[in-house]
C-alpha cells in the first residue's frame, strides 16, 4: 500500500476510547446498528417533521480579472481542534473566487492556516493554498477548450447553524412556483436558523460529529447545465487536530463527482487528498461523451443546453450520453465510508436540451422533433424548475445515547444504522400536489441496499415508472409493478433511480408511504426481501429499517399538469433517450477483462480483494495499474463474486451498458439503461456476474473501480485503472500528499494482456 495511510493511521487509536463501550446490539440475530445499542428517539415519532428540500449551492460567473483588493483568505481557527468563526466563514464564502483557478496547481499562494498548523502539528517549510498535486500529471486537461465559466466555492466544516448564506442564489428566488409565498415549499423564504439535527426533538449535532458542505443543513444541490464548465473550489476547513472527530472521520479529503464525464485530475482520485486550510479546484467540463467523435459540428438539436431565454445552445457530443442525476462525495483513501457518512455528500442535477426542467414547453410528446421530454418539474423558470422534481437522499444512520452521530470503525463487513433518514431527516413526511412528480432517489448509505415500493395506508401498491437509472434517462420507461418485479430493484450504495409517480388519483389528505423491503442482519449484504404483507400487518420484527421510511401527504392541485406521461414511453412506444450503440464487430474484437470481488489472501485487517483477469486477489495499491484501456477503445468488463456478500461495483468516468447478466439477458430496468454501478451478490435476487460494454473517450489519466459498500472499499476493495494513449509506455506516477506538498512515486502496470470471457457476447 502507499504511504498515504501513514498520515492517518493514528486516528483509529484516537477512536478506541470513544467507541469501546458500545458493545451490545439491539437484536440478538440482527447486528443493527453495527456493534451498538439502539439509537434513542428522544420522543420523536415517525412522520412528525417535514422533509427538508435540498438547498442550491448557486453558481456565479468566473471573474475575468485576477485581482480582488477586498478579498480575504480562509479564516483560521483559534484552536487546533476548532473551526473558523461562523460569521467570518460566511463572509469569506460570499466573496468572489480568488485567486482565479489555473491549469496547474497554485503553489504561489500559501496555505492561510500555515502558522496555526505549525503550532499544532509541526513548523512547515512550505504549504500551498491549493492541495491539488503539483506539476503536469494533475494539471487540468484541455484547459483552453473547457475553461470554467461558472464557479461554486464551499468549505467542508463541522456542523453549525445555517445563517441563510445561500438564500440569494436559489434559482427559484423564493418567488417562483411552489417556493413562492403560499407554495408548498416556501419555508419563510430562507434557510436561516436551520440546525444540524435529525429531528426537532433530537439534539443538535456537534461540529465534531457531522462535517458537511458549508457545515449546514439542508443538504446541498448543485444545479448545472451542459456546455457551462464549472470550477468547484472545495475548501478544507476541518480541524487541524486529526482526533477532533468524535471517534471517526479523516480531516483530509478528496471529492469525486459520481459519475461525471470528467478528466482524471478532477475525478477525486483516492490518493489525491488535501489538508486543512487548503482548497482543491475541481474543473468539471460539462461536456457530452463523444465530444471528439460524434456531432462534432454541434448541429444536433438534441445535444445542447437551455440558454435562459427559451432557446437551446447546441454543443458537440452524443446526445444519447446525456446525464441527469449525479452526486459528489469524499473518496479519501481508507476513510471514504467514514467521511461520506459524516456528511461529505451532495447531489448534482444536470439540465440539457432533453431534460430541460420545464413542463409544457416545446414538449417531445407533442412533436417528436422537440427534444424536451417535459419530465415533471414546473413552469416558472426557463429551465431547472424544482417544484415537482425532488431529490431524495436515503441513508441509514445511528447515534449514541447523547444523540450524536455514531459509526463503528472496527467492523469491516459493513456498517448498518438502525434509523432511516431522508435528506438527513428521521422518517419525514412530504407534502405533494395531486399531480405527477419526479423523485430522484439516491442510496447514500455505507453498506445498506434498499428495495422500495410505494403503498397506500392499507398496503395497496401505487404504480409508478422508472425513467432514469444511475442518473441516465432510459430508452424506455419501466412500469412498476411489472412481470419481473413488484418493487424497484435492489438499490446499491451510490445508485440513483429516478421515478415518476402520479398523485392525482388520490383524494386530498391521502397518506402514502415509501416502504423498504430489503432486510439485512449484518453489513456484508442483504439477507432477503421481506413480503410487503408482513410489513403492513406489523408482524415483521427484524431489521429496524425495513418498513415505512417516508410519508407523502396529498394536497390539492389547481393547475394543469403539463408533464410527460411516462406510460407513453414504455417499450413499444416512444423513446426517451436511445442507448448509444456498439457494433457487432466492436463487441467481437473488444478487449475483455475480468474482475472478481471477494475475500482471498488478504489480511484480517484488510480482508477485501479483487482478482483481475484470473490473477491473485489483491488489495488496494495506488501505485499499481490493474487495467489500462487505450483512449478510443471499446472493452468488455466482467464483474463477479462467488461469496456470501454483496458488492455494488462502481466504475468511474464512463457509463457502461449491461450486455450479459449471469449468462443471460439483462433485466428490463437494465436493458434500456446506461449505468456506472453494478450490484453483484448471492442473495435477494442480485446477479453474481455482469458483462459490461464500455467506450473510453475524451480524457486520460488515473481512475478507479471499487466496491461501493464503502467499508469494503476502505479495506482494500478498490483498484486503480488508467486511460492511456495508444502506445503510451510511461505510467502516471502515484501522488503522495503531505502537509508541505505532494511528491510522486513510480507506478507499475499490472494490466496484463486481457482475458477471454467464456460465454460472453
């Protein structure tokens, strides 16, 4: 393994005293929460608080001048275990981006916390303000082509009260649609006063317990458009003292946009982390895959973005590669699970010609030549309406007797919480109009898979359609229930399912429920799917997160629903976004690789391994390159497992197509989809093997493939793969960050000649 874990190994010892007392479990047969007693509810009842809607970061234009006489630097903390003053931090984040982002890492500006770090850690000979690895290896690729047009700056920091920092940058301006006075989601026109807590009855979270973007709730949403490159300046304002974490979490971070078509230096490589006081400029080009080879004259009206004045600005690339629902989160080596669970996760909605976020406007359902699918959203804004387009971040959590967030760092099989949260709220309710909604569901757990259905109070299933899988709008919508499944498929960690549901058939005042039927008894993977009847008649008494987790309350709607009817886009009818094609010749000649996820030959403390192309089961080594496809190539990757556990396998950068599932055809919700996450396992209807076709384009560099049960990932179930130019013989070296800068160590190519896949297409 690399030197990187040496910088953080001491943190485990610091957590022992805090977590050692938590030994008993809630159920003899169910280790939930993992290694701890039940989380107290402090009198909170299910469905007694309203679900918070995501708060937009808000983008601003990148200035043209690299001068800012009034700009200040990131405020220093006054103590080694503290964080910056909250008012000073808000004032800092309100100012423009300065210094301007640049192609290579900024080493001329020094870390503004250097003096404090010197007194808390050791005197620093140097420490740059930007923590991006220096030099050409991590310089921004194609900087002149995709120079950022807009920016977001935020700080990862401990929990604090929201003071309305982002109020003025909400696109709805608290004056449009359901966010205007009298609307369902107005909330007084501000988020000021919002505390970081799971329920109003529960304690406010300590700055050492939860670390979020801005340090505040509601959780954050980045609204983006294709064709508008973004620089996401992410400041690390976490405590200098690595032990100031309430027993878990690393104060070094690296941010992965899951699953952006993003150059490697901005992908959040696990070894490219940075330290308190520093920032990292992630440049996300916002281009369509195929930019270099398809629609290069930008003449296709389906490839583009809304211009704010009713039109579409056309761009290069393959419109069939349009993405919609992404998220970004920490990817720190050995600490991804802890950091994401602690709050380092946000969502991104991308708007485009086909997914404009405006209903009733040049809709595809009225004219097939119109690209706008008119998914449920709203009508007030030219694009990006959120009135009826709602993000749901679902995660299981646990807290200790004092109500502070709890995590078990010692169980390597996986971590399960015993309390269901949606958008960080314990079992909330949501008011909905009697009309169609788009729900973008993200599994933000550490180890838990979910299996959702929506029911009435008496247990009758409510029909809905899946319209996007892993954030990608599908070729055809898929109705649920269907012949292959009554409920949504098992949703792996990091998977996104977008569904459209119609509340119109239900009388005002009706209550409906989002129900989880996927049972776990420990963190290795799901045990079985619980019958809905057992949940609804209250006879089930096992996994405490099985059952109703969210309530929908139907309110009157006096408008006209101009959104698309997903039933018009099922198989045999209209298409939404056709899948990109692979020719028979491409698949026949594609290089084939195998990746087997399991436990084989590693240590007890780092048990999880991946076998590449039939070789030895190996754990993470950021110096080792286990696959090296050429830029422009098509390959077929087989991911598989043969153990008694589940692994949601995530392949960074490119979206793949499932061309084989356990030697047969994909399921109906897979065959129309492009995906980046493939959950394999032996239980609850999961597949043991997927064959995936991938095409590698536009950018090169170092990426990752790993299990998204992040406890497995952190304990060595992650590998590095690189995209290279044909004929390239020099391997990109591995970055080794320190307080004083980044050094590089040689990498070695273990990608081998590839393997044949018996029975693959």
